[in-house]
C-alpha cells in the first residue's frame, strides 16, 4: 500500500511548534511498502489565508485540504494541530510528533506504519489522531458540542 505523508515544516525544513496550517511548507513523502522517499515540497500559500477574520479559519482549512487532496496526501504530520483537526480528520490521518528533524519523524512513522495502514484500511472518515513519541498512541478526536 502506497501512502503519502505531508510533513509541516519551516522554511529551514524543521518542525516548529506551530499548527499544521501555519507551516511554511509541506514536505511530501511516500511510503512504497518498503521505505519512505521524498516526492516533492509544497509551499503553503494559504498560511495567512483568511486569518484576519479568525485564526484557524474553516476557509483556510478547506483550502489546505484541497491542496493536499490534489497531491494525494493521506497522513498529516506536525508538532501541533489547531481546531481544524476536527475538519481535517475527515480526510486525513493527523499525526503529532515531538521531533524537529523530519528524518527522525520518518523513523517513528516507519515504526508505526502497520497501525497507519490499518487506520487507512478502515475506509472511514473521522480518522483517529496518532501521537508519535517514544511509542504510538491512537486516540479519538473530540468534537465541539
């Protein structure tokens, strides 16, 4: 099963303590069933989109979702997610990491790939949140009431 991942990083290519939608760019990696390889880099031209109205706007979330769907991404990787996690988990598996260097996050993703494949194979919306630190935690994303 081939799986595409979007890693939310800064201009310098490192993870920062920012929400996924506030990243400068997305490094697109693909898992080919054996290993990860870098596909492309997407500049986040929606970083400040509709932010003057509200931080984490749904319009901004929708624009980023469309960009990533056009690039066949299935998993989002970031240090943080904002309230739009309740929107993005309909389309993608969100994964929180605590690393700064993408290659360290790739190692953790590789160690958790069977769980990620299993989550994708459920063929559902409302994917669970993956937290990848020293181990892997899968949790339900709570919805605002």
